[in-house]
C-alpha cells in the first residue's frame, strides 16, 4: 500500500472509533451502525485499487 492508502485506512479506523465512542456515550447505536457502510465502501475502494494494480503487473 502506498502512503495515501495507509492514511485512508487510519482515518477509517479513527472514524469508526469515534462513532463507537459516541454510541457508547449516548446509548444510540444508530450512529455506529450507520457509519459502518460508508467506511466499508471507502475501504473496499482502497483495497480494490491495490488489487487492480497488482493484477496489471
């Protein structure tokens, strides 16, 4: 992975941690559950570009 892809993974982990803490404090799990799909989509986009680059070699 390059520098930008690593940064994307770190930001995604931080976003999930933020929404997890927010959900724990408010006892409303909708915050965390609704953050899972966007983070999952971003991570799959990041990893699919990595896989595509490996296949082209």
